C-alpha cells in the first residue's frame, strides 16, 4: 500500500510530461492560422500554458489530489466526469475480454498439461502461438470483414448501453471482446500449461495418484489450485494489457469509451484529457496488481501479510 504512493507519483510525472511533449499546439488548433499573436498569448495565459512546466505540473497534481482532473480545452467539460461517463463502456469491454481469456485460456492450458505431447496438446500449443502472433487490431478488422460484412451475423460497430437493449449490447460487444480477449487467452494458456505441468511433477501429486484419486480430481484440486499463483500474476498483467488494448479496439469498433476519448484528445492536443485518461487507467492497473498480491495469501496458505 505504501509503495502505491511513489508508483502513482512517478506515473503522474511521466503522464504529465508525455502529454506536454506531444507535438502540436492546442492554441493554434482552436484559433486557427489567422489569429493574432495577442489572441494566442491571451488564450495560452487562460489555459495556464505560459507558466513553467513544473508550475503546471504541481498545479495539475494538486487538482488530482482533490479529485479535480482539470477541464477539457476542447469542450470545457470536467475531465473526471467525462471519464466516468465513458468508463462503463471500457469496463464492460475489458470485463468481457477478460472472461473470454479466462474461459478459453485456463481450460486449454489444463488440457494441454494433462495430455502432454498428445494431439490435444499440440492443438493447444498452436492456438497459443497463433494468438500471440496476431495483433488485436488486425484480428478486430478480420472479424468485422468475416462476421459482419461477409456473413452478416453481427453488426460491424457501434454501442448500445446494456440497460437500453441487452441483446443488441451483447451483439455489438462480441467482436471487440473476442478481438481483445483472444490474445490474452494465448498468454494465459501458455502460463497455465507450464504451471500445471510443473505442479504435476511434485511429490504430493504422485501421492494423490497413489491414493487412488481420479485424474480429474488430482489435476483440478491439487495441480491447478497450487499452480494458480503464476497464472493469477499473468492475469493481472493481462487486465492492464486489455485496458491499454481497448484504446485501439474502441476506435476500430466506434465505441464511446475511455480509449476513444484519449485518442480524440491526442488529435486535438487536449492535454488535460490525455493526462487524465492515462493516469486513470494506469491507476486502475496498479490497484489490480495490488489485489492480485493480496489474493496470493488466499491461494497459498504459506503466504502471510503482517
């Protein structure tokens, strides 16, 4: 918990500097090329861009501590409220992608480990390598081409809130969630297979077999549970990857989430929006990793936090 403070502070510094160093000028974008130097200077002063960078940073950081992420240069709306309004879209997409990754990855990895060197294991290995080789944005484009334009099974893009039309919401979410989740499923498959294989070689697993327990019971109750720590670690990292991957997927599928909001802010050089979205997503990632660390104690009784 104490380590969260310097980590988040470092993230805030990098986030602020990266946003400020983005090429382009928001003042030029707003006023156009025919504006006078006096008008540019007045708008720059209004936004606080004429102050030294370190002064801008501490002013921004003080607002973050108070829960004020600033105001969008482009729309004039509070950044935090805009992020929270769009977070439900990104959270739903990331949640479905994580569910797909876990439902596919863990069973596939367990099957590959239990049937080592068999045809099933070879199929699992090929799936894992194929998933790692195909980028999510390419997979998303292929899904649109095949399932939406060719087969006409699903709508190509857009978003409808679940509360308005649950069925249409799921139809619109299937392709982006698949495009985002299959890559993570490949990582989880490889880690699950490796972790379960290592656990199956332990003495207590051989003892369980010698006691006459069924192979399914040995694999699921002994091997999988005791091999969950590395799997859980990879899952926590993959959730962060999915949050980052949602940026591109939301643009491809025209979804009004945080990712698309961040991409639009880059195009308009809207620094407060870019800084706020990156800091918000990275904070979630850090908190998820903290929760993963806490869950270690539940999975392994030898681990205690004092």
